């Protein structure tokens, strides 16, 4: 693959001192570090989507969008903002060029819809809630109930007029008054009113059922009837070219490697089988089964998210995003328990996410990433015989001179791009973790790449053995798996950090296996074979069982763990916290020399975190009212962020999760920016949101986080409001399930 850009070069004054720093950039990235870059973090949907809305609204030339999921019915500004589909259509009518590129895999649609309402072949549709098949109206239970309720209201209104007339005739003792009609009408009126009351109840149940996708839990939308109608019509219009200057394309991975012509150049674009071979040979993931690797590659997704506005003009602006363009990703920094302003589907809770606004020379790299992907979805005949290359058009433009190259701010666009063999996001993670001297902060949807944990543990131990002062602090904000298919890699991650007892269901399952293997091993050792020729097979069984026991011991499962957890039912495991004294913990965490660790999740409460407890009633009043004790309610905050901060120096914001697929088999996009002001300000904002306060030193903040998690542990046992959003990672749901862990 040819490299189209020359490296950045700088002139230094030999009479001025030069300060050297550690290397924070990826040597394997397709894009070089660029000087003169400005970045602005956008925390949560209100800030991120609001900035994207303003950029598109003020666009004068072009709008380029790549995203994993796209919902044209969503509103970027809430409440009352334009739907993003209307916003893009309006820019097209103004003569701007609008391009939207979204990943789509038909099989994956049955797990979680990335394009609600698109229908087959982009025709729009209504089946299964958000649209697979073509249709004329939204045909679901919510719509049917609403239609029935409206019909009843119309009949109630007409019959009410007849009853008013009958009442008038009765009062005037008219011979036309019919008491039999009045009695029957009153019965019919009550039947319709009762039916509407039941419809209201059923409709509320239907709407409440719309929530996180049951398999993935990551927020795929399930439209209301009117959203279905809108998305159906939008996709019909954009795919039938009835929407001026708005072009919509979907993309996926091909199965095999192909040669793609682009103008006078050709490039090799690897398919799923080549990516599979790469996984088989990759370091750090040798424990995956062939079946898991096949799943990783067959369901690999284009997970990049970016928006580029007015590229090639002085007002050009870009966004590297964690957010998808889905309605349920919108939230405020407050993460309220119930937020009507957010406009999410019922069942969707608060949502933590981060994106980045960027200006400067890195926009040329965002443009290249977009044009490369866009051209790949051109029909083959236009690629070979027509001059339709967006890359050729963009390469003719100069690098945007938005920020001077003397700004002392250097950033690098990085990717996971398995089609071209690029894994520079992985290199950034490895290099940044290796550079850590004070703290590493990971805020990520998943925490499932054990090589990072092992690397950090090894570095901390080595520093301690060499007499380095101080410890490295690891702060992690993530989600618990709460899944039947995603425990293996998370458990490996926690085990490498001495935190494996925070997944007691997994340990219970493994402890049962250890008990069974030890019993079988004892039986075999005490029961020699009857015949000499059976001895080799007998010894082979002993060796295999011993290997299984050794493997479990390596996974942190000891006879002591078995005594503590083996024999408990899943229901009893789930009640461990509630049945443990508030100042005690049903787990023990191992110390890693030189490394202080916090694994946290986020939650909110009603009353809001930090609220003063209600004034207690007197004992006499409680007896008189016979009222149940009022307890706080809790919701988990879904963490969708993909952020890495190191030492108040380095920031990496990307679309990449901390898991195997994001580092190896999905396409991802990020921007790395070693900039002390950026890293420190973003850390202070996030830690202030999560913990409620920020201290001066890392050690002090570690103490604050530990105290907050301890207080919130006690608050949930007592049923009182949380003190902050922080809670300790504690997965009492997920059993041991290594076989099909691909996230």
C-alpha cells in the first residue's frame, strides 16, 4: 500500500534548548503525527451531538459521515431539535454534498439493528418493530392500540352527543325520550372507557418493553410507530434518489481478498479469510479457539465513527466519535435517573460517552479515511471505467492551514483497519501503557484484553523491583458483562490484576469444576487398574485431570475459593452483597506489587446522588400510617466511552473497545494527542462527574474513589441515595462462558 504523505519536518534553532519527551506515537499508523492540531473533548450526548448539529447546520460545502449505526429519526438537540435526517436533507436542498456511510450486515441485524427502518434493499419497512420488509404503515402492537384508542374516543364523542340530547328530552318530558336507548348507551360508553383504560395500560407495557437489546445491551433502538414511519420514508427517499445531493451507502467486509483499482493505482483489500489468518498468527490472543476466531471475522464490523464538515475550506471541522447516531446515546453530564428531556426510548438508562472535535492538519487524514472507505463502496464498473474517485478529488486539495504548525500541539490519527493490515490503535495502547509513570485511566465499554493487564502488572513489578519511587495507579470505569456469553475475557483481565473475586458467579462455576476434578483425581489415584495393559490409559487420565486442575489454579481457583463458593446457588451468589455486613466484603483482592487498582462501574439513583436523606418519621407516625420503608431506586449508567489517559500527558479517544475484535478484526478510528492541558482538564472533568470531587494528587484521588465506592456499597445495601456515581465492579450475574466470547 503506497504512503501518500510526506513526514512532518521542523526547523530548530540550535541556540535554543530542546526538551525531549517519550515517544507517544505509533510507527505503524498509516498517518503521521501532525503539528498544529486543536482538539476539544465533547463529554456526553448533549455536548457531542449539539456540536455536530451546529457544524452541519453551518456547513457551506460538504458533510461526510461514517458511523456504525444511523437513525435518521434521532434529534441531535433536545428537546425539539431537527431530526438528523431532516437536517441532512435540508443541507442537500441548499446544494451541499452530503455523504453517509454506515456498516450493515444482514445477519447481525437480527441481533441488533444498526439501521432501524431501512428495510430490505433500502426500501423502508415496518416488520419487527423497526423495519425489515417493505410496508405502507407501521404495523405493530403500539400502533394498533393507539388506533383502537382513537376510534373509541371518536365513538365516545358521538355517543356523548346523543346522551346529551336524550338528557335534554328527559328534562323536558318529551315523548321522544327513550330510556332503553339511554341504558344501553351508558353501558356501551362504559365499555369503551374501560377498553381505553386497558389500552393505556397495555400501551405503557409495550413502550416500557422497548429498551436495551437483550443480547448485546448496547443500545440499539426500537422505534415508536411514528419513528418507524419517518425512518421508512427517509430510507425510501434517499435510496430512490428523491433526496437532492444526499448519498447514502452501506459497507461490510468481503469474504476474500481483492485488488481494487483507484484511478491509476491499485491496492490489495483483504477479506475475512485473510483477517482470520492474521488472528491465528497474532500475539496475545493465542488462547482463542478456531470457532471464536471464525465468529470474530464473520461478524467483524466497521465500527468507525467520524463526521467531517466542509473539508478543503478554511472553516473545515472534524469529529472523531465514540457516539453513534442513535437516539438513545443522548444524555447530559448529570445522568439523571429519569430524564424526559433526553428523549430516549423507555427502558434505556443514562449513557456515558465521549467524542472529540478536531481542527488542523489531521483533517487531511480523516478525509483520506473517509474517501478510502467511500470509494471502496463504488460499484466495480465505476471504479474501473469512470472517474468517480473521491480520493483523487481530495488529494488535489492542500492540507488545511487552519492552525499554524508552530502551535506545539501534535496529534495522530490511528486506526484498526484489518482490510489493510493496520493495528495502530493497538500500538498506541501498548506504547502508552509502557510510558506510564503515575496513572493509567481507562474509560471503556468493555474491559477484555488481558494482554494490557499483564503488561501493566509486569511494568509495575519491574519498577518496584528496580527501586522506583511510588506506585502506578490504574483507574478503570467500565460495565459488568451481565451476560451469558462474555465472561471469559473479562475474567482473564481481572485475574491478571488480582481482581478475579469480583466475578463470583464465574468463580463459583470454576470452583465446582475444581472440586469435581480433585474428587476424580483422588479416585483414580486410589483405584489402580485391574490389568497391567490398562495402566498407560489410566496414567493418561490422571495427567489430563491434573492438567485441568493446574489450569484452574492458574485462573485463581484454589480449594479455599471452592470452600467459600462451591455449593452456593446462582441466587445465593446474587444475594452475597445484601447478606454481607456493610463494612465487610464478600471478596478478597490480591495485591500487585507497585500497582494500585480500582475497577469501577457507574450508577445513578433516585433521589439523585449526593441528596440529603429524608427526615425520618417518628415511631408513632410510622405505626399509625403502617407505611413501607421508602428506599432509593438505582439505575446503572451504561459506559460506552473509549478513552485512555496517561499521566496527565496523553489522551487517546477512539471508537475502539478494549477487546480483541476492536484491536484486530473490526475497523476503528481514533486520535491520539499527547497534550498536558487536554489530558489534565479532561481527567478533572470526568473524575469530578464520577466521584463528585477531585483532589490534587493521584494518591488522594485513589483514596476518594475507594471511599466513594465503599460508601455507595453501603448505600445500596441500606436502600439510600448514592453519594456519587461510582460503584465497585461487582458482577453477580455472569456465569463462566469462555466458548463463544468474542467481544
